[in-house]
């Protein structure tokens, strides 16, 4: 049996014998090395293989007869090999050396076996201690993980309860926000009606600018509606801010709950891991990484602060909803009373602008006639300018062609002088025509502006009658009811 890993004490460990006097033949040496392993430099990097080593070491070279070494000589002429020892005996070691080597090997083997037995006993005890220590340590870690999972479950339940309460309160506050927005939007119509009525009455001329009771009541109504809108807007801003506060508290709760769920999932997975579980690997150096950001005290205090913040926001939200309800009732009653007063004042101011309207229509008709005539003249001037421009092109083309006459033919004759005069005359005429055109266009613009003023005055008069008689009273009859202002629909 071969022992792998231990060198074999062979005869090549003893002193090498002296070389023979006569070397073996070349063909004999070649035959002895046929089964030898060739030398490879890379073999130093390969693992040690005792079998190959022993096989190579076991091959002993053999000597062929001397007659085969010298095939060309007859046997009578070959010099016989004379040994220095009698009877041709070649001994390398004594018998005592042989016995001493065996005893040394026996003792070394026995000592190695005893050391191996002691090592196996130590290893058995060490393995048992390591197993018990690992089991105890792993049990403590599993117990701590189980306690941690229970703590996370408790805080998860607290967060879920508070989150449900916060969601209900936020939904109630958002319903109140919608009622405020509807009430604020419903005040926009009466405010615009009163404002438009006041503006249109201010645009009237002469007697239309009377500071009557309608105007006073309209101003009062505008002030009341504006005051109510400001109070509603302030309340709406407060509600929006409170909703944002509630949402922030809710987001913190949801984020904390999501973190708790993720932590619960991870710790539960770690709690259920065993030595036989799948997915366990080496993570070298992970124990030296400390990625923790809290301790159990700060961890619990963080969740407790989130819950306390949510409870405070809910209490503030409930008080705000009660105050908003009373504000809606008060503003609706105040606006309705002033609305009735304005309607009573409007019944005495309906018919007073017909004469001004007829005069404006007469002047507007004359202005339109004048505009038509002036536009006709402008078209005639523009046609004249186009004709003169064509004549100017002819004259300038003639002058340009005459510049190509060769040598002495470039004569300043009467035709040349007349063409130059013609170009100057046409340019002067065009300047005058353009001035007339600009003056006509300016006058046309003035007429158009005057027409616009008259039309605007006519629109103002028509608008005054329409607003007082049709639009104002018609729109005010469809004033939003108290239920609409309060935002119930």
C-alpha cells in the first residue's frame, strides 16, 4: 500500500555508490530511458504525484554484455573487466545499517501514529465545543430575532390603527375643503354681477352717473361679498395647510409602516433561516460593516413621535372642521340679506337712456358715410401712385440702357436731359401723392376712431339698459340659494 503525502525512504536516500569503471553502451542507455518521463520546466508548478515519482525512481538501469557494446571487435580482443573486489561482489551498506534503518522507520511511524491519535482526540473535543458554542450562539441570535419580530408586530398594529384614524379624519377634512371651495366658487357669481353692474353704471354719461341708492347698495354688496370671500379664503388656506399637515403625518406613518413591514419581512426571514436552509452564502467582511442608524430606544421613540404627531394633527383637524361649519352658516346669511336690499333698490332704476342712444345712432351713420367716401379717394390715390411708379420704371430703365452706349456715343443729348428731368418730376409727384395718401389715411384713422367712440358709447347705452332691465335683474333672480352657498350640493 502506498502512503500519499509521506516521502518513501528508498535506497536513493543513502550515499550514492561510486560509478563503474566502464560505462554502458549507448544503445543500452537509450533502451533504459525509453520509459522515462521527459523533463518539462512547468512540472515544478504542478502538484506532487508520489505514484509517478515512485515509478520513475524504481527504474534501475541494466548493463548489457560487453560484446554488445563493441560489435566490431572479436571476443578474443575484448579486454576483460577486472573487479577490485573478489568474486565480483558490489556491497553498499552493512547489515547493521539495514537493521538501524528499519528501526528508525518503525519508531518514526509509531511516533507519527501516536501524534495523530492525540490530534484526533483534540479535534473531536474541539469540534464538539465548536458545535455547542455555535448552537448556543445561534439560539441566542434566533431568540433575539424572535423578540425583535414581536416588537415590530406591536408597533405595526399601533401604526395601522393610527393610520386608519388619520385617513378617516383627512377624508372628512377634504369633504369640508370641497364645501369651502364650492361656497367660494358660488360667491364668485354674485360678486361678478354686482361688480359688473357697478362698472357699467359708471360708464354711463350725464345723468347715468347719478350716485343713487342702487349704486350705494351695490358698493355695500361688493364689500360684504369681498369680506365673506376673504374669510372663506383664509379658512380654505387654513384647511389646505391642515390637510398638508395631515398628509405629511400620514406619509410619515405610511413610510414608517412600510419600513416596519420590510423590517418584519427581513427579520422573519432571518428568524426562519437554519443551517439547512437554501440561499445561505459567505459574505466576507460583512460583520465589520456597521450600517445601523438607531438603537432600540431611538427606534421606539421615532414611531411613538410619529403616532403622537398624527394624534395632534387629528385633534387640530376636528376643531378646524367645527369652526368652518359655523363660518359657512354666517357668511351665507349675511350675503342673502344684502342681496335682498340691492334687489329692492334696482326696481326704481330701469328706463332713462333712450335720447342719448338715438343721437349716437345719427352721428354714427354720418361718420360711416364720410369714411366710405374717404376710402374711395384713398383707392384713387393709390392707383395714381401705381401708375406713376410704372412710368418711373420706364424712365429709369431707359437711363440704365443708355449707360451701355459705347465710347463717344455716351452723349449728354436732349433725350438724356429730358429723361433725367422726367425721373425727377415723377419722384416729386410721387412724394406729393404719398403725402396726400398719408394725410388721407390719418384722417381715415380719425374717422374710424370717432366711429369707434360713437359705437362704444352706443354699446355703453345699450349695455346700461340691458344690464339694468334684463341682465342684472335676470341674473340676480338666479342668485345661488343658501344651500348652494353652504356647499351641500
